[in-house]
């Protein structure tokens, strides 16, 4: 079993790219969830406004 060299810049770059991709995926998912929640609130507000009339 060999230990990877912690000074291996190529390995570090691959880890960095992987981390960036994971973070990008998380932020895109959060954005979608925020949009869906906002759309639900708007729909609820419209429904409430119709009931108030």
C-alpha cells in the first residue's frame, strides 16, 4: 500500500476541481429549491387573496 505524496500538485488540483464541482452542484440545487419555495408562497398568496374578496 503506497501513501500519496501530500505535495503532489496534480492530486491537489484534482481534489480542488472535485470540490468546486460539488459546491457548484449544491448551490444550483439550493437555488432551485428556493425558486420552488417562492413559487409555492406566491401561489398561496394568490389563493388567500381570492378567498379574501
